[in-house]
């Protein structure tokens, strides 16, 4: 048996030099010493080897921790900023978690569409360009896949910038295709436009009997449906967030298909008893349970009578199960009933009667142009006056913006816009309550096409 090369060195350092003349040993004694050293090495290597467990042994010794099922807290302080370049920055305060927050899911809804995931970010902020009428929400997530509840939504509103940043119109929409069913429902479809910022909607225009084209709707999608009103032509144009509009499409003609003669003689079921809501001194809104029909209910006839027992006369129709009656007298009583009709002209029995009494009092509204410039103007102070003898507990002013005009800022009122119809409401705790004979004011700023000098005129005021 031979020794490793380092053994003699180790023996010498221990004072056991086997070959030194001063320390010679008898062969048998040297053999015992060498054997003892070799045995010591063997014990040492065995101890060291036993002290280092294999990877498999270490893995088996590990304890599997319990699964993490605790969700992070909801992010706080959710808000946004937006500049005149229409760049939106979302910000929020960090969530907490029992293990650790790994990121935040940013969800977005565009033009009243579904809310979808945009991105998951590890930070507490997110930036992108404004894509239209958008709503955002954020939630936190951890490494185990647990997610927090969503924050409250934020609606992003462009700032009132002093000068237009975007003057480039969208591209012209694709050609219109027209389809008409034998139930006389017209559906238009067209190719989407593109824009350097964002297309927010499409203006649908209609011409009857070779007359001028007039606006019938603004839709955020690339389709439009309405009941057939005769042989008409349609045109469509796109608009963007800055109010720029594209050129019109070529006109498309709506001609009904060669449908067989109507065979439907079955009337719709009787509508439910109307209920009233939002009644003011000059208006009330009726809602009822919809009728059903073997083919299709196309609308409802609304009848009204003065007082609780007067003679009923037709006051209008509605394609849906709701109708708002305006021009009423404050402090007066009216009775209403409705009936349904189908595409074949069959009508249901009348519903039961509902009686509505308008509250005494009312309000009036005026619009005042304060200043104007080449592509915009300011309207203030717009007045709301209580013309009744009791306090107004809220007021609503409605008016129509000229074509191509958009509101960029407002104050002292909650302002919403649908198409070109503007609705301004008093702010609770600020100016919603107006005493008898008293007046409150509000204002707004609007953008209009270059060189256009029109401003909105005439406004209607209603109160609860």
C-alpha cells in the first residue's frame, strides 16, 4: 500500500518523519505509525462525506409551505393626469400583500365598450395616448395569482387646452353596405376610419326623396340600425377626439327587399301598467313592461288625458318601453296609457292607466356668449332662474350644440354630451338648490370648426 504524496509532509509537520536519521524507527514501528495515519485519514474522509447530504436528501428534507390564498389589498388613490398632447398617465398607491405584490393589471374600456386588460405593470403608474372616450380600472396581483378587488373607475376627460393640438381629420370610412329585413329593419355597415390620434365615432346622415342630407345619429361603432322610413340614401363620416371630421362616404340607397305579403294578424300582448319617474313641473318619464309578439313589436302608442278622467288622445310613439312627455303644466294632473304595435300594424289592448301630477313651480334657462375666437368660444354666465314659488331641489338644462362643435370645459354644473345634445345639471351641495325667484349661474367653453361663428341658442330647463 503506497501513501499519498502529501502524507510524508503531514507526518513531518506532526514530528513523525519516517526517514529522518534522527527519528528512525524499526520497520515494525514505522508500519504501525503509517497504519494509524492512514486510518485517521479514512475516518476524516468518511466524516466529511457524511456531513454533505446529497441534493435528493436535501430536497426531501425541505418542508412544503402552505399555498398562498390571501389576495393583495385594493390599490389606493387611483387617479390620472392628461396633457394637451393627449397623453394619459394613471397613478395609484401601492397595495400590500402577506407575501408580496408582483404587479398591477390595468383595464380599459373604450367608447363604452367592454373593459379589457391593457397591461400588467410592476410599478404604480401607467402611461399611454388617449384612445377615445376611455374608462380605466386597476387591480393588484401577487406571485400566487391572487388578485385584489378593482379600484373605482376613472373617466378620462381631455383638458381645456388653449389651442388645438390635432387638426388632422380621420380617413374617409369604407363604403356603406345596406341590408333590410322583411320586418323593415335597416342595418348599415362600413369600413373603419383611421386617425393620427383616435376615431371616437361616426356621424350617420340620411336623405329622403332627393332632399338634403341631415344627421340622424352618431355611433361609436361601424354599424347603425333603424326602422325603414322609406327609400332613402345614407352617408357616413368619421370624427376624432378634437372634433375633426372626415369626408363623407359615397351615398348608399336603402331599398326594401321583395318580401312576401304580410301574413301576421296576431296583435302583441298588452303592455304593463306605466310607471312615472323624474317628474318635474314640465315633464315626466313613463316606463312599462314590454309587450311580446309572434313576429316583432315595432313600437308603442302613448295616449294622454287631462286630469284623472279626461278623454285620451295620442301624444306620440316610442320604439322602446319608455317615453318622456314634455311641455306639461306645473301643478297639473295627467293620465296615461299605452298600447303596442307590430310590423304588420296589429295593435294590442291598452294598458292600465297611470295618473301623474306635476309639482308646482319651474325654472327657466338662458345662454350667454361671453367671448369667442376663430375656433372656439366661452358661454357664461348661463343663468338658471327659479320661476316657481317653492325651492328647486335640482335643475336640468338641455340645449343643442351646432354641428361640429364640442365642449372642452365646464364649471358650476355637471355637463354630459350625447351626440350634439348637451345636458347640464346643478351640483349637489353647491348650486342644485335654488330658492323661489333666485338665480344661479354656470358656464362652459367649446371648440368649433375654423371660421364657424355659430353658438348654441335656446335652452330648456326642468326641475324635479
